């Protein structure tokens, strides 16, 4: 059966979360004069934060922690790494981070071009995100890509995250799509690729971190415009 429905992951597949987070944290860091007060270099701080945050998101995906735990710990644990035990400061960062990240809406290179290309070919486009519902929709609106998508599914709305099959099931039902005429494009090996494959959904892996997985027959891209090779 011919592909009609394309499901995109959002963060780091279309919306450049890594870049937008970096810029947001840098703004907060400078505003609060963290280097002056605590003698911490921003690049060192961001590097530690990034590692902690990635691990916490893996734990959320795997059902080990909930989003409240992530929100309490990602900045707290980062500051603790630099021997600053200040919950008030870390929660200030957390609250302002969520609020201010939407001031930065950089998209992954090629995002608009590929969305235009797929729309012109009459594919129906959707989002399936593990992000928080209240943020996912605003990211799409503020980066001006919301009009490309017929449906936007956030994990919060379903109560489970990719790679769990229920979120794929929910999103397909919402969009009147079938596994046989659908494909997912995402950058997370476990959530997007393993999740889709276990559910029985075709997938294109956006190998943005050059993981170069060896799997026979795997559709894999390094740049969004390479989607044209498959669709």
C-alpha cells in the first residue's frame, strides 16, 4: 500500500531543541550572573546540564521517573555538580527555562523545505511527540509550522510515551491512518525506531548524532532533505 500519512517526531527532528535550549540557558545564565557569583564557565555548565537532561529524558521515556521529577532535578543536579545546593535557584532556572525557550524557535536545517516538498506531494502530515502537551503545540505555532499538520499528538494526552505501542495506536486512530499507509520519521533510536518497528510501522531514522546503526533494510538519513530519497 502506498504511503499517505507521515508522522514526524518534533524535538530535534523538526524543532531544534538542542539549539533552542542552549540559547535559553545562556540567556538565564548571563541574566543571573552565574559566572560572576559562582565562577562557573557557561560551556562547562551547559555540557553537564545536557548530559543530565538527556539521561532524565531517557528515564521518562522508560517510565522510571515522571515529568515532575525531571523538572525538579535537571537544573538542581547540574548546580549540585558544581557544589551549589540551591533548590530555589534551580527551580528559578526551571520555571524560566520552560517559559523562555519558546522565545527561540530555530528549526532543524531543511525543515521548512522538506515540509513544503511533502505537502506538495499531497502527503498528510502529523506530529507524535514525547514532549509536554502545553509546550508541543506552542512550539509548532510559534515556529510557524503548525499549519502543515493535520494532527499533533503529545505523550501527555495519551498517558504513555514512545516507544510504547499505545501512543502510536492513539495517533493513528486520531488521524484515520493505517500502519500500512503510514511512516514515522524521528531521531531517537529507542523511542522512534524501535517503537515504530515493534508496533509494525515503517520508519526513517534521522541519524542526527551519527550513531550509524547497522540494521539491514533500515531507512536512514543525516539531513532532512534526504527524505526525498524515500518519499
